């Protein structure tokens, strides 16, 4: 991408964000104790499209109940929501039922990258962001034991990242940890030490004190809230060298909590309308770019130290995916012949190296997109949401 592309993107998102509204439901499904929140610690970020507001309804209700009833009372949150072109009737139901600080309903689907960039860079104001898209349901007592660790999963995750960054706790190669997976994952099935570290413990972390460094505690703070805890965690770092033949490990859209400044540092997601970029690779490209600079972690949500697999929801899952696999969104745009693994590396030093390596080893000049194909990508009216 060029500076002009980034400037165009920033200008477009800034103008779009001016249309965001604070919702004022007369009878919200779940009333928030503080609303609108002016000084949040974390932004709950939602992105919906494709007639899936039914999923959004479940996701939003579950996490608001969790924040109001489970998390420590000092943890303050805001809600930001971008809708990519759903019917007005469906989005009215959401706006009329939930208290949302920043609700932005776009008239048409502008894609995953545009929506995510709006949430991270334009709508959320909190220092932390929890990306829930539209289909990550909190595991309440119907689905999972409500351990103290699971009940305070968001506050604990923020405290862990603050504690690690303040004490210069890094991965094996000096990369810092920018967030916590709050979903069960598969990384320990194919990643090995040192990319997948052993379980470690930050002992006697004062969750209240770590969160308080972000903003002043409200007067409503209850001193009997569970605040000090040992936090068991594992660090995961993607492999920029591609020896694992995978770009994943340091970022995921769904049920991922991040320090927002780190996401801004990595840069915007590619694949917005007008980008000369194949937007089917938006999330995987961002994951690779994130992994060059940052790592991620998982936390144990039980005091059972034999619960070691991050693929086990009982061990590390606070949220569960209810939306189905990727590729379920309608494909209204004509398929382009430009699909290629190299898009995952676009915008990094590895991109040209990879194309040159492939050309040298195969003896065949690397096929790149023609000007006509790039123009087709820029002009695409439908941009994949990655669902």
C-alpha cells in the first residue's frame, strides 16, 4: 500500500465515523450500571453483516450480562458496533434493545477490513479492545463452570498484559505480548517451543492495581471483589520465517483482547474498498504482520493445573464461536484469478523475497496481478467480511 492509499482510507473512515450514534433504548434488554461510559478500560467491539443480527443479539446480550454481573465492578467498558449493510429493520432491533456508545450502521457492506479499522482506529476510545465480531458467545454457567478465573477473564487479561509490559516480560526473542486469546485455539497442536512457550505464572498480580494504571477507579468500587491472583499463561508467537508454513499465532479477530495502541502500531488492515489488494487474505495478512512485531498469550481459566491444552474450552475458553466457519458469507463479486498465498505477506519485507524465492526454485517467472486485475480488486463492490 502507498501513503496515498492509507490517507484515503483514513479520510474515508473519519467521515464515516461522524455518523456513529449513541443509542438510547427506552427499555434495554440488559441495563448497564454506567451508561454512556466516558472513561472505559476496554471497548467491546462488534462487526456484523450478512443477515446475522440474530447472532449479534446473542453475543451482545451474553457479554453485557457478563460485564455487569461477573467481572470486577471497577472494570469499565464501552461498546462500539459497526454494521455492514444489514436491513434497517434488523439493525433497529439492535439499536432499540442495547445501550451502545458508538453505533455505526453503514448502508452497504464495505468489508471486514473497513469495519475492523473503524472499530480499532476510529470508534473505540479505550486502551484495550475485545474483538467479538458478531458471533462469539460468552460461556456462561449453562456451558462451562463459572470459575473465578473465567468470571474475571477480561480484567485478568488486561492485568496480565499491563504487568508483563511494565516488567519487561517478553517472548524468547524479545517480542512483546500484546493480548490474550479468550477462545480455545489449536496452536499447541502444530507450534513447538520456543514459538509455543511452556505454561508460566505471574504470581500475586494485583488486578485492581494493574487496571487502575489505565484510569481512576470509580466511587462504586467494592473492596471485596477478587483482585489479587496468580495468572497462569502461555505465550504464542507466529513464525515470520514461515518454516511452519503458517502465518497464524499472534492475532485472531474472534474473541481476542488486545492493547489497542499495539494494533494501531501494526497498521491498518488491508482490503478496504479502493485497495489494490485481494481482501480474502485480510485477516491472515494482518496476523502475519502482527506476528513480526508482537506475540499473544492464552490464560488458564481454572485452578486445575493439569488443564494444559489451549484447545480445551474448559482450560482457556471464555467465548465460543456460534457463527459457523469461514466462507459462509455470500460471494457476490466475480472471483479474481489473483488469489495467491503471497497476499499473506503483502506489506512486509518477506513479500518480495517470497516471490523471488518461488521464481528461483521453480524456474518460472512469478505471475503477478495484471493492471486489469488490480483495477478489478480496487473496483470490487462487494468486499468479503471473512465470516
